[in-house]
C-alpha cells in the first residue's frame, strides 16, 4: 500500500488523509514554473504569493524545520529539485494554493 513507485518519484501521492503534491519540475503538474529562489522562499516562509501556501503538516514542517535551516541548505534542496525528472499528466497534477488553513512564518 505504501510502497514507493520509483517511476513516480516526488510526483505526489496519498498517505492516509495526507496528499503530497507533485514537486517535480513539470511546469503544469509540478513546480517547474517556480524559480529556485521561489522554492527557497516557500520553504523558508511557507508562502509564495499567488502560487502556494503551506497548510497542515507542510506548515508544521516549515515552522519547525525549513524556516530554521541555513539559506545554503535550502538553496541546495531547491537546486536538487530542479534536477529530478519532471513527471506530468492529469493524474499527477496538484492544485497548488488550494489549501484553506494557512501558516506563514515571518521572514
Ligand atoms: C523539499 C521539501 C518539500 C517541498 C519542496 C514541499 C513542497 C510542498 C508544496 C509545494 C505543497 C503544496 C502547497 C500548496 O498546495 O499550496 C506541499 C504540501 C504539503 N506538504 Fe510539503 N514539501 C516538502 C517537504 C515536506 C515534508 C518534510 C512534509 C511532512 C513532514 C510535507 C508535508 C506536506 C503536506 C502534508 C502537504 C499538504 C498540505 C495540505 O493539506 O494542503 N512536505 N509541500
């Protein structure tokens, strides 16, 4: 049930009631239209104006972890995410920014 599917690496999925979005560089289904600087801003603050907000567990991850990381480590993660294969398709598409609960962390 929770087995990983290698050909869908980082392209989203469900674990119980959690839905993880597609964070591959596909421009439509994933975050391919985000710059590395935008990924860093999102991880550091939990918000990317007009694009995404960190709700639920993602808000917790930002608040307790990503917002406390070194800028250089966030940049390395953003850079890495640009290198993984882009995975698209309607079933891999995530409606970014659709969460209602909002947890932003100060800059
Ligand atoms: C490099 C690491 C990560 C990146 C780039 C990332 C990115 C994202 C993005 C873009 C969203 C969608 C935001 C939106 O729809 O507006 C999201 C949602 C989410 N993330 Fe992450 N995430 C990361 C790590 C994590 C970790 C470590 C956790 C859990 C501990 C996590 C849990 C979640 C959950 C549960 C959601 C769905 C929240 C909701 O209900 O809307 N993420 N993430």
